[in-house]
C-alpha cells in the first residue's frame, strides 16, 4: 500500500486589508508565514469572502503527496476548488481522465491499469533564461521563455481512491453549507454534495456489515 495524502488550501489573494480588515489581521496572526490556508475554521470564513469576491468561484489549491513526494504542489492554484475536487473524484471512477486547471496552463492525466493508477502532470515553467530575465525585470512577455515540464508517478489504486475519498470528505465538511449558492455560479458544489452523501451512505453500509 502507498502512503498518499491530499490536502486542500485556499489563499489570501482576495483579502484586501481595507475591505476585510478583521480577516486580514486574523490571517496575519494565525498564518503569518504563508498565503495558503489549510482546512480550518478560518478556511470556512475565507470561503464566504472568496465566493463573494469571485462571483461564486472558490479559489484555492490541492496538494497531492505520494510516498513523501509532492506530485501536485500547493502553489498551483485553480479558480474553482469545487470543480477541481469533482475532477479528482472522476479520476477514481473513470479508467482514464484528464483535466485542465481553470484559468492556468496546468493539466493532470490519470489512467487506471489493473490495481494501479498512473498520474501524469503537465506544467509550463520558466527556462533558465526566462528566470534570469524576469528576476531582472528585463521582459514583459514570458511566453517565449517557458517549457513544458511533465511528471509521472504510479501508485496503488486502492490507496489513491481512499485518499481522494478522505480528502473530498474533509474538504466538503469544511465548507459553509449555510451559505446560499446557485447552480449557475457554483454548479460543482452541488455535484460534490451528491458525492459526499453517497460516500457517507457507503460508510454506513460498511459499518452495518462489520457489526
């Protein structure tokens, strides 16, 4: 069995100290060294602010770690965490699945083969020349100084599936379910709600069988 963890973060990009002064100073106190906020009560409070600022889209990131190796880093941010978690769930029920992060050039490709799942990530990163030029503010258009970076990992499907179920459950339980969303702005929130209920029902069935 592989050791797999999936962590969820929102970030502080939308937190203007003038518009949200109380939250700004809370973040300065609780998370002074990072802009990536993990699941917590503060995470719940941030969701409301980010949803209002982004018209129903919840911005954040997911960190995937397989056997102590970071496969998807937390600094790869998506504009819609609901959609991102929905796509991750689809990787557990479809033999092959690929998805792009909303608003950025980052792609994840998965394929289930027997009892394994192969995970491949595609990212655009700066070349060495691009890093040098941007550090010295010598270029405004960096597109010509990027290259595609591909990473691959294989792990047991059972471990991966359990990590996705656990991560999705924790994520959903740290959302503000009293906050009113609509199906146009946040359609994937409602998809996650259905998935969460199915997972909980399956857990209850397993518990009843074991007892």
